[in-house]
């Protein structure tokens, strides 16, 4: 079949005939461009469905200030009381917006990590360097990134290193170390980044995010969450 965004969207929404669904699935497995577009569409769809934070309507702050000024004019004896209330309201609104913005940004980043993982798994770009030797993988990143990722092998713990690659995420190039857990793949994304900690499941994949030494880490895989937690605990 030819590349078709319309067919990809129909496949994602399960609107195609079974035979066509199978044909599109086979095409996605062999076409890196379409598999990347499919992963991006899935991430966008999930982000829309999970969105729970809203942008305040334009002019809300001005409306609050105007209403409070009117109240103060009507009751000069309570002017300072209304000023205090106004300040409290504005502070609460500002804090709520900031918290919502941080959470939303982290949610979108989680979606992008999963999309990158899916793109690598169904495409042809899982490994740039294939090796079980950390002393081969770590030097391979030299000159390809503006930081030096910490590459380790955890074969003794049941999580052998199989290689690495460079990916593009959050507006920058990032390092990805790839590990195996029996028949499953675990990807560890890392780059210099923010502090924070979270875990959860998105689109059937488990995610754990943490930071250490000025570096952000995201582990993603379809292994069970206890297995992924075990990987993180043993590795870091």
C-alpha cells in the first residue's frame, strides 16, 4: 500500500475493514515515516483525551480587579479589606495556573517519551550502536551530544545493555540506552534537565521519571511496573 495519513487515522480509530487494518499494520512495521506519524498521532490523541487543565479566559484578571475596585468605591470603610481579598484571590489563581502548567508540561513530555519509544519499536531505528559493552556504548556518544551520559550494564541484575542511540526530544538531542528484560525492551532516556519524580502508565507502557545529578531520566517499557521499578532501583 502507499503511504496515507487518512488510512493511518482510520487504523488508529479502528474504522477500517479487518483486511485493510492488517495491511496498514504491516505497512507501519516497514515504513519508518508512517510509523513516526502514527506514533505522533497516538501521542496527540492521548494528550487531548487526558487534558484536565485549562487556560484561564482572556481578561479574567482585569475583570477581578475591576469588580473589586467597584466594591471598594461602594464601601470606602472596607477598602483595605478588599485590597487584601484581591491580593489573596490573584495569588491563588496565579499559583493554580503555575501548578497546572508544570503538570501539563510534564504530561506532554511523558507522551513524547512514549511516542519516541513506540516509534523506535515499530520502526527501524532502535539502535545506533549495538553492543553489550558499556565501554563501547559510552564513547560512541562522544561528539554527538553536548553532555556525557552515564552508561552502565546491569546484566548481573537481569537487565543486560544491548546498545544506544541518539533521539530528539523536548526540543533537544537526548541519549537513549537500551536494555533487555527477557523478551522485553527497556529504554532509558536521559538529558540535562529538571528535578522531579513521577510514574504511571500511558498507552499500555509503564513510565518512571526521576532526576539525579542535574540529569533527567525517563525509563519506559511494556514490562510490568514492578519489573521497571526493579530496574530503576538496581540501576540507580
